[in-house]
């Protein structure tokens, strides 16, 4: 029973092992059509966008935002950020191959240790 608890605990921690990182880049290096979570830094403001909160038209990044006034009233608005005003873009990414390899390695390691104790 003790082995089972250890194996289940180790496997439950695999949710926390994902190879997740943030990449900083210049606006000219980034294609704004990925729909990933990003942080845009301009001269005076830092904007945080989730996947569907922004889109690109010509050389302008258009963001969607909303303000909740009370429990039932929400105001939505759009704002424009010209690409030349953007100083830095930070994008959240996940390395799927590394995550799969780490997960596979941990699972194989747990089963290997389990068979050694037999």
C-alpha cells in the first residue's frame, strides 16, 4: 500500500513539471497572430493580453478590454497600440516535447523502482 501511495503522489506532481517558460523578444521578431498569452511593454504602460484579447491590423495591435462596473454591467472597449510604440513583447510558451519526455522518464523511473523492490 505504501508503494501505491508513493507512486500516486509522484504521478500527481507531474502536473507541475510542464516545461513552461516566458520568452522576451523585440516586436519585429514576433508574429502577433499566435493567440498566446503575452505582455506588451510600451514607453509608459505594460499591457497583459490573453489569447483572444488582441488582434493585428496592418501595423497596429488592437486590444480588447473590459471594466466591470457592478455585478451585471460590464463595459468593453478597444484600444490601439502602434507597433513602433512597442518596446518589448514577452510571450508565454510551453515546450510540449520536453514535457512529454520528462513525464515519460518519471513514469518509467517509478515503474523501474517499483520492480526493483519485488
